[in-house]
């Protein structure tokens, strides 16, 4: 039995094949690095602590929002996120410092990368120190 076709339009000659899907033989290194960094970031942020303790997202004192919980054994959710971001900035600073050693024969570029890395590490350190001072006992 022959099918009728619209006159003036050519019938396409397409052969559909079943797609072959194969798993890669090894996990890509970039994907493994991203999964590791995300896992470490969630641990630094205190995700497990937040799940168990169920703290407040943000505190308030006399109607003014407060970022830092004034006890060493507890935290606000936003405080953990900010601390994790600061640790990540410090980590990126160390990576940039390491990356600057590859450009030994281009001193201006190496110095620029080194300066950016050192500034990132120092900023992260003092940011975390600023967040820890209200938590430490006075005396």
C-alpha cells in the first residue's frame, strides 16, 4: 500500500536511529573538583548545624537587625553563610597566590596576582576576626 503525499513537496528521506548513551570511563576532573568545593563550602557554612539546631535566619535587637549571634555555641543562618563566603574568599586568595608562581618570568603580572591574593587572604582573615570578636567572652 502506497501512502499519498502532498503534491509539490518532496518527502524527506530520514532514517531515525536509536541513540547510544554511554557512561564516561572516568569522572571528569573539573566536575569532581566542583563537587568537592561545594561539599566543603556546605560544611564550612554549618549546614549540618543549621539542620539540627534550626536557628533563626537573622536576629533583631530593639528592632535593628543583628548579623552575629553573641554566643560561641550558636549562630544565625546568615552568619554561617557570611563566614563561609569569607573562608571561600581566603581560599581563592591562596589559589591566586599559587597561580602567581607560574608567571615567574612575567614579574609585573606575577606581582599583580600576588598582591590580589594577599589582599584577599588578609581581607578574609580580618573579616572572620571581626565576626569572632563579639562571640568571645569579655574579660
